[in-house]
């Protein structure tokens, strides 16, 4: 796969979209003082090249009653299981309340970000759901006190 070369205008467009993906091409063009067709063509080119892979809505979890967020580091036990680390990560990602999952290098194998209504629900998730997944050996839960996007 060839590396896509970004220039300053591409970077500015990406920064705007990363901050607020609902911005229209017209709004982006006005903000950057560029012709609408230029913005349209640059975005289309970045989409075709796979630089832009999709657009997502930012969700305010607290407004949904999900007041507790946590990062959970997970160690995987390989011996005796027919599951790979990737299988385990995908199974974790499929659980309700799991926002993201990453396979990482270092002192742990997988890190998951989870949102729940309260600490009791988080405890139930870790003890009765997460730790029952084949391959999950050990978990460490770090409750998020503040986030800065």
C-alpha cells in the first residue's frame, strides 16, 4: 500500500473533520477560504485513498446515563485455549458497553474502553462477563476520572 502524501490544506481539512465530521464541504471551504470544488475533490481523493475511512457521531455518554468509564487491561492466557488473541479481542468488542478494544505490546495484551451506568454495573461486567471470555486470564480496571478529547 502506497503512502498518501498530505499537504497543508489536506491536513486542515482533516483537522476540521476530526473535530466535527458534520461540517459540510461548503462550511469547510468557507472556513479555509478555498473553492468548494477544491474541498470536494480533496475529500473525495482522501476517501478513495483510504485516508478517510468513515464519519462518526460523537456521543455524550453521560446524557445516556453512562456515568462510569474505564480502561481495562487484559492479559490473555494462550495455553489450553482454541482462541487467538484476536479472537479474544473481537469477543470483548462484541460485549455491550465496550467502546473500543486494542491489542497492545508491553505488560498487557489487550486494552478495552468500557462505559457503564455505575460502578456496580462495571463490577458486574468485569466479573460476570469479561472474565468468562475464553482466553481472558487477568484484568486490571482503571476508572477514568476526567477525559480530554
